[in-house]
C-alpha cells in the first residue's frame, strides 16, 4: 500500500509563487521611493482597505496586538473602565485591555461557534461589577463573526462601546456587512498565517468615526498630531512601507482566496459525511463535531476546527502520518499564569474549558488540494474505527 503524502497545516509558498514578480515590484517601489515608515505605501493600503470593507477610515499599524490597543485607547477606554471579552482567544484579546489600563471581565462562549456568548455577557452586565463596564470586545474567532445583532442590542441597552477583535476575520460578514464595519472600531492582524497576511507583523484599525480615526493616528506616533508636539502618551505602532506594499498586492486577491477557503470547508463537510465520521453537536461522543456556519454569517474559514473527545490522541495519530494540525487554544485565558491576578479559577467558564480540551484545527488554506483533504479525512476515519 502506498504511503500517503504529508499534508501541511499551512503552505505559504503555494500562495507566494504566483505573486513572486508582483511582490518584488511592490517592494522595489518602496526602495525606489524610500518611504519606509508610513508614507504613500501605507496611505494607499489604508484607502483600498477602507473601500473594500465599507468603512470610512483604516489606520495601518505595526501588529494586530497594537491594533487592539489602539482601538480601545482611541475609543476612550482606559483606567477606571472594564471591558467584557472572551476567555477563549489569543492572549492579546485580554492583554490589550490591560495595556489600555482597563479591567478585563470575562464571559463564557457559545459551544457551537466558540464565539463569545451574548447570553453569558448579559448575565455579566446584569450583575454588580466593581469597575463600570464601558465596552464589549467580542472576537470573530476562526473567521466567523460573533452574533453582532445580539451584541448591538446589548451595546445600546447598556450604553457600551463595541470593539471588534477581527484579527482572524478579514472578509467575514454579518448579515451582509463586513467585519471591521460592525462596531465603533475594529482591530485586524496581518500576521503571516492570517487569511490576508503580511511578510511579517502588521495590523490595522478600522472605524467610521472621524474623531476615533484622528486619535488612533496620533496614538500610533507617540501621541503626535504635529511632529515633535505630543498631545498624548502614545506608542510607536507605525506600519512600515514594505508590509503595506505586500498587503496592497494581496488585497487584490483576498476575496478569491476566501472563496477558495469556503470551498475547502465545504469539501471537508462532504468528505467527513461520506466517511461517517461526523456527529451532531455541539459536544462530541465517539466521532467528531464539524464546525458550523451560523445563519446570518459569512465565514471566511481562517481555521477549520473540529471537536473530538480524544483530541490529544487524535493529534498524535495525525502527526505519525505527517498530517499537520494545531490547537487554538489549549489553555483558556482565565487559567493563564500571567492572568491569575484577574481572580478567575478553573470551573468559572466551563464551555471555554471544555473547548480547550476538544478543539483541533485541521489543514486549511486556499491552495489545499482535494486529495490532501481526503488523506486527512481517511486518517481521522481510521483513528475513529
């Protein structure tokens, strides 16, 4: 029997090769113009990005983490304020709140989507809080928007700012509106593994508010509106010209890449159904629970994340067959050592804790072939037998 070929979790070279000459020309233009920090390469990206998302303003910055901090700080969130977010996300979702000087307050997730649960947030908002809650920071996890209809209602009812953590969701939609255009502000990451990726670290804040836009632009340059005149204590969070040039090239292709990801996700669903491996959720028993695209949402499938009761064993099994996989995320934020001062303990967020034990991301990227997907599905079916 022939040995199946390895299947990578991600292969960025497949995206790079067709764009090789176009990317080199874009980088050469930056070298020719010598606009290495901000300048026209960044301004051009900001204009095109804002137009693609349907927002008034886009502010390029140095990373997704800086984008989160800029969005919060420019929205006026700081010391004496609390922000509600999820315990099931990358560390920056909470650390950016702390960096803004505010207090993170956590609420549990929905077991089907892994996104912040509006019902759990409502319970938090109805309870007495030592620090007044001023904002909600839902995360569009794995490329699917959080339930923005519900969060908009909560924001209106309680007078809260709504900040999107859209780090994984470029191109995602909620009821026809793009992620990044839903809240008061949004933060994107262009880390190299993202759907829209730079050749290093980069990020972006989007907003429809002219005041927030002006404030964020000052904050990313040490609080300067005029050179060497500092009105605020900002930070060096500027975007460089090389990253902007790379992103401007890729921005032209991202819609097609996202559509290809959707096709890969649909093919996984079809193959798993044919293999008899999938079971209804949200919790797995003997098989695997497949990810779902909820009504009203347009998923961009940054990750294709299954649930399985024997996650660690399955991952080891796949590794022996040279099939890539990843765990996003193995430790909920409330159980991270660095966040112990928040005062949470094991058992406080059972849905997030269970998800951390059961989730497994399978290979997904626009260029993934059907035969590679079949290899993944066959291996999982073999494991489950």
